[in-house]
DNA sequence: TACAAATCGTGACAAATGTCACAGGACATT
DNA sequence: AATGTCCTGTGACATTTGTCACGATTTGTA
C-alpha cells in the first residue's frame, strides 16, 4: 500500500525515506466495501482521496433525481468533490464505491501542511492539478465534438476494464445519454 | 498593467516589491489586435498567457472543419493550450483575439523558474490550477445535465458582457449546438 | 432454492437538434 | 454609391436522442 503511494508520487518527483514517512503521516488509510458512500451531496467533504485499489463513481443528482456520473475514479487516481473540499462548502456530488476500495485520505489542513513542509510535494500536486485540468478539458471537447457512439468507443478504448465492472446504465450516465440510446449503439 | 497583474496575484497571496519585480521579470508583455492569432493548431505553444485586457477564443477545429469554442478567455484569466504547453507537444487548438488584447506571456522554462524561485507563486499557481479544474468540471456537468436553452441562460447570467462582444454563432459553438438551434431558443 | 431487484434489449412514439436553403440587414472596403 | 462578407432568423425536413412500456435475463440475497 505504502509503496504504491510512494511509487505513484515518484513517477513525478523523487523522495527520501524520511520525506516519504512524513508525507505518509499526513494521510490516513481506509477501506470501503462495494456500495459504501464516502460522502454524499449536502455533506461537508472532509478529504481528498488517493485510490490504492478499487473503483468509485462521482455522481451529481439533478432536480429530477437523474444520476449523472461526472467521473469514474480508478486505481492510482485522485478524487473528491474538489469544489467542496477546497472551498469548504457542502458537496454537490456524492462519491460511492463500485467495488471494494482502499484509499489514502488527506484533510484540507494536511493538504496545505504537506505543501508547506515538503515543497517537492507541492510541485507534485501542481503537476497533478494541471494534468487534471487538461483531462477535464479533453472531456469537454469530447462532449462538444462527438456523438454518443464515438464517445463510447473512446471510453472503452481508454478504459476497457470498465466494461467488466460497470453496468451499461452507468456507462450511459457517464457518456451523457440515456441507457436506451447506448443500447442501440450496438448495431 | 503591472499593478493589475500584481493585484491579480495578491488576491491569492501577498508579495513584497522585490518579489513582484522578480516575478515580472519572467513575463513578457504583448499586445494583439482583434483577429490576431497567438498560436494555431499544429504549432508549438511557447507561452501561457495572463490576459490584462481584451477577449480571446480557444478553438478546436474538427475533421469536418467545424469550429468548437473550448473557452472564451477574458480579462484576469489565464489561457493556453495547456496540454501542448506543459507537455511541449503541438497545439491541438488555436487561440485568437476577439478584441484588441494585452497579455503577459510566460514560457514553460520561466513557469518552473517562477515556482523554484518564489515558492509563494507556486502556491498561487496550484490554487489557480485547482480552480481551473473545478471550473472545467462544472462545464462538464452543465453539458451532461442541461439542454441548450439552460446552458445559454447560465452562460449569459455568468458573463453578460459576452452578448456585446461575441456573435451568436460563436456562442452556439461554445454551447455545443448549431447556430440555428440557438437562434430558435429565443421564443 | 426461491424471491426481489437490477439489468438489458427493443418497439413505438415524442422531443430536441442538425442540416440545408434562402433572404434580409449590418458593416467594412473600394 | 456599389460591392462583398458576415451575421441572423426562419422554413422544411432528416437525424438523433429521449421517454415510456414491456418482457426476458441476470444478479443478489433471504
């Protein structure tokens, strides 16, 4: 577990043993079962999560109680309701396990403590954040420029494992189409 | 000009005069006329831009030569093709002035030099990047959950000035609908 | 095993959106 | 003033997508 987090960080920057021990002390390791909820819309969001293993969905529920999957959070990813986490407001989304999942949690206080005490980690987080922004913009582009079928094919090419672990209904919700439309893509 | 950049940064962190002088030395001030192009798809992206005044569009052109506006870049914003800028690859988008525009440019080398030499600026950039990600995710949510009419109303409420300076055709391109559909919204 | 819930495909129809064509008006240039 | 370009609205029609309903299958669980 620890070595996985360390390897993840060291893909971007390098750390001494002492530095990593300190980093680790600011995180808490937690385990959740499938269908467990890490936070729900309306609650305070106490943590940002690094996913050691498992799979989660970040979901926004609209006024008609339709679920929209903003993101599938996979191994080696970071996830939270970042708006609520950073701005210390109530969550507008919920985060739920689709599989048994292990995560390293960090509080906002510890997030900034981490930046203050290990400047290299701040560099790491900056690069992660930049990449996160780029990924989100790619998703915007995909929604602007392609139809449901092309988006489905993009998603499955990039994350074939989702076919095993996520229902078609939920894939449709991520792609922004109804489950019926997704079903009719296979012709 | 300088005081505007300084005020922008000092909304998030505070700087001494010496620190700001150093920061400023890593930027270059440039002016562009309406319709001028800062970079085009296929080119190397030399800079990230802080917009002092003016308005630009970040555009992706698909295989059928349709323009998709990824972002309107406004005063007090940062803009670039961040994927190409950070990964030093060819641009997939172009950045074009919709009005006469003044920007502070920074190269990638100077971006990291800035982080190295003024840690507070790295904190600033991290917070900016986090906010950029949050904004992009909001846009994804808007595309997933609302129809063209609602997206139009959201956009105009948040940026009423766009109505003055941007054609309906370009608003449609940002919203992800045809200009005809946008035209028929006003009934 | 047996029951309940979730999942999936599909038909029928409605609603939203795209595409094409045309015309008038605003605006800049010559 | 004449010209061309861009922008805008609109009608007609095609395509895509959503919604509702139904039944079959799979899955989870008592």
